[in-house]
């Protein structure tokens, strides 16, 4: 009996209270919950050094970079560092055959040569505030979920208006702990952000998808940008008159390096995690949904890869698509393995047993029914979640390309169907559409799309239950005796979306009369048949189940926090600024193997292989290596490249500053190690490691490789 109690206790602590180094913490609550532990781990600064509104603090040097990454300021002239994979779109947009910055790298030799970017913003947090009471004013347990959402939206709007009334800030209210707490974020957004420098992809993406999500790693995953402001240091749209932005704070850079056990902190914008879901959710994604999603992506990757290997031009065309498909695919595979190794489902179930015992003893609460309700919802949810995601995979997420692109023309159709056609507008729309199709055809290889389309249609038919099958399958049975390939051949032969000239002529000549022809195009017919299924058979039920889950998640979260009153909880990631702290640490990925905590230039040379695209080392880097021309970045006869630590991070943390005990920049976060990617669902301190680029490799590359040493002059380097 005693053993059982102890086991129960351990399982409770293990699965719900936070483990060493686990957690993505709220900046304004560090003083209350974390600073003591941080200092115990070696941190020498205070909570106010991280977040403060009365004086400059670290938060003033961290930005949301673009739509989903983090970046940090490293000079008092607005210089910013983020990942190469975060700057990729900007670098690509300036690249042409003559100036191929992706392949060759780019270094603006002076501020005049820095390149401006449309649609690239950086966002600073000015202040945040707990606004739970205001947001939930008028909300009670008895009102419907819709009513609740309505009230919350209204209250939030009021708070946002108030916060932005007499200033140029942008504000947001965000839910924490699944709607149990709300915070206001007041942000300052800068839109003139210029490209300063980037290494060649052979450095910035070294290892490519082969090494992605893996340690040991040798990727020089960084790029440099500069924020510009008007003469008053205020945000302004691009203008040649703008001047480099003077931030309140920038990170000093330390070249002192790292040792096992050193304190590290990551300060950035983790996107989303699911730490508090019930065992049913883990079962659903590991047993039902993700294995199917992995399969469909394996199929896509195999097809694309075969064409890429046969033709270097196709390899370039499909490189970004391949990387996008591969990234989550690989993470899902690792996640299932990691959860399995952790016995995550058993742990959750043990926790739930104890929770249930407690819940039934809470007289006035509805907690006792939560798990049963979950069980009921998840009985159906998996099927809908799978159908929903599979359909997205077939069409929207790098699925059937021409079929997806056919729907772009619906906007034109709509414009002509309206009662009062505005012909100026339709002309504008035509030009816009042609631009959209230009982008589409630029990276389009029809043989791939044709093979993909047939393969994805077959797979959808085999894997997804009949109730979600679009009419197309009946049509294929009738007209093509069920031969999907033959049907796809016909679609590609007849559709105008597979032929640029035909399509552009059709757009130029588009009028009311074209609508009928458009509606009969077989690619669009196929698109619409899936869309109908989505609209009628998937979305309504999926949305209803989702709403039920939202409510359950909120209640379960509140119940867990009550149940483990003494534990300190951190909220799931929601793309708001968070602190993760931990230590530099080696790990044992599997029996008999130990990974050390850093990599060096030696490893890059070891991997060098001109026959493997991901492992081609630029000649210049090899020359520097052979001549041991490491300058002051030399450590033990080589140059440090990457390191690992136990910081709890996720997607969105890319580009985040990694600082040492003194708050000095020692690295730039860019990935997690394979054995620990299940940390979005359950953290394992033994296996979870974030991967950072060692800042000394950045300095070495800027100085020695790029000959852009002038950039170092504006940094604050502590040797
Ligand atoms: N795995 C990293 C992150 O999620 C890097 C992704 C980009 N690199 C790549 N080879 N696909 O997002
Ligand atoms: N590469 C990820 C990103 O783009 C960070 C890695 C992770 O998921 O931890 O945000």
C-alpha cells in the first residue's frame, strides 16, 4: 500500500507540477515565481532587468520578427539578429539570377546598401498587464459559450481602445490558461526593417532537412536586419529619410563561451503548446491523427524528392516547399517516439485517476464530470480532426497545387457576379491575380503536381471514411471505372490552370460570359467538391466539438490548478513574450551514447560532402579552416558553432536571444533536439534540449568569412 501511495505521489508530481527547467514563464510574474530559482541556477540579474516599464530592460531589446519568429537588438543603431530561416523570405525576395543572395549570401557594405522589405515588421512590447477582471466582467458560469465569447470580445475592445487612445501603439488582449486569465499587451510596431546581411544558404541552412530537429548540429542559422525610424525615433513606413532606430536597450555580446551547467535564459515568443490536455488527446494524436498525417507527408516528400534528384532546377523550385512539408513531418515522428519513451499516456492516465478521486470529493464543483465529458467528445473528435487535417493536407498545405490555385479566380468570378460591377476594380483585380499566378508558376513543376494530385486523391479515398468523400469519387467511378490516374490525366489535359498562356488570356478577356466556362474547369470542379465536403460534412460538427473542448479545457485547467494548489503553473505558449531558463547540458539520447553540449567547425568539415546537397561547405570556409585563420574566435584550435541547453522552447522561439547569467548574448535559439520534440506536450528534462547558434560563430562569420567587420564596431562585445 505504501508503495502505491508513493508511486501515485510521484506520478502526480511528475505529470503536472513543473520539472526542473520546464516552463515558459510570464515576464511580469518572474519576481513572484521564478527569480529565486533562476538566481539559484546562477542568474546574476534581477527580474526588473528582464522586464520593467520605468527603465530600460531586456524586453526593450526583443522583438517579434515578421509573423512568427523572434529577433533581438544588438547595437544602439537598430541592428537586429534573427535566424536565417526567419529572414529567408526577405533574402529570397531580393534574390535574382544575377544577385543570388540565397546562394552567395549578402552583406550591405554600408547603411545605404541595406535593402528595404515590404511587409516585414518588428514588434516591441511596451507593457503588459493582467486584465482578467475587466475582460470577464459580466461573464458567469451559466451563460452560453457564444455569449461568453461575445462579452469577452466587447470588453477586450474597450480595454484596447483605452490603451491606444492617445498614442501610436497597437494593443492586444490574449487568453492565458485556456481562458482563466487575460493579459493586455501594448506594442510598438516598426515597419521599416532592412536586410543587412546573411550568410550563404550553405552556411545558414547547412545540414538542411537532413539535420533539421537534430543534434549534433552545425547550422549558421542567422541573418542581420536593421530597424529604421523617423527623425524622432518613432515608427514610420519606409522612407529614404528614415534613420537607424535607437532602441532603449540592446544586448551586449559575450565571447566568454559556455560550460556544462552554465545558466542560460531564452527570451522570446513561443507559439503554441498543449501541456495540460487529457490522455485522450495524446491518444488521438499519437494513435489516430498524426500517423496519417505523417504518411501523407511521406508520400509528398518521396514524390518531390525523386523529381528534385533528377533535375537541379526542380530542386531549387521545390526547396522551400520541401522544407515546409518536412519540418512538421519530422517533428511529428519525433514527438510520437518521445511520448512513447516517456510513457506519456500512462502518466496522464495515472494523473487522471488521482485527479478524479479528488474531483469527486469536491462538493460544489463540476470537476468530477470533466474527464467523462472529455472521453465523450474525443470519441468523435478524432475522426473529424483527421478528416479536417487530411483535407487541408490534400489541398491547402502543399497538396494539389493547380487545384488549389484554381480557386484564386473565384475572386474575379465574385466581382463579376455582383449587381454593380466596378470595371476599374475588376481590371485591378486581374492584374493582382496575374501577379499571384506569376508567383505560383515560378515554382511550379507540372509533372510533380500531376503525380501528387493522383497520389493524394487515392490516399484520401483509402484513409478517410466515406462520409467525407467528395462527389468526385463517384464521378471517377462512373466515368473512369474508378481509375484516379486516368481522371487526373484528363483534369490536367483539360484545365486551363495548368497552362500559363491559356490562363492569362482567359483572365485578360474575363467578362460575365467567362463565369460559366470557369465553373466547368475540371480543376476548379475538383476544388469545389472538396470545399463542399469541408463546408457541409466536416466544419459544422468539427466546430461544435471544438467549442465543447474549449470549455472543457478551460474548466480542466482551472481544476488542475486547484487540485495542485501548491504547484506553480506556466500557461501554454500563445505567441506572447516568455522567459525560459535552464542550463547548458549534454544528454544521453540512447543507450551507450552521450552527446556533448557543443559543436565546432571541425564537425562542419567532417560533414563536408560535395555529393550531398545539404553538406556542401563553401570553399572560403574550408580555406579559413585549412589556414586555421580563426582570428580571436579560436577556441582550442577550432571555432565553436552550436550548443544545447535545457530551456523549454517551441516554434516561434526561433531567433530568440540566449543569454548568460549576466544577461549577455551568448547565442541565438533556432531548434530543438530530436529526442525532446515532444516537449510541446510533455517535457522531459533528461531529453529536452534547445539548440542555439553560438554567437562566436556569428562573429567569426561576419568578420572572417564575410569581411563585414565594420558591423562588429557597432556591437557591444564583452571579451
Ligand atoms: N526545425 C526548425 C524550426 O521549426 C527549423 C526549421 C527550418 N529549417 C528546415 N531545414 N526546414 O522551425
Ligand atoms: N525552428 C523553430 C522556429 O522556427 C524553433 C524550434 C522549436 O520548435 O523549438 O521557431
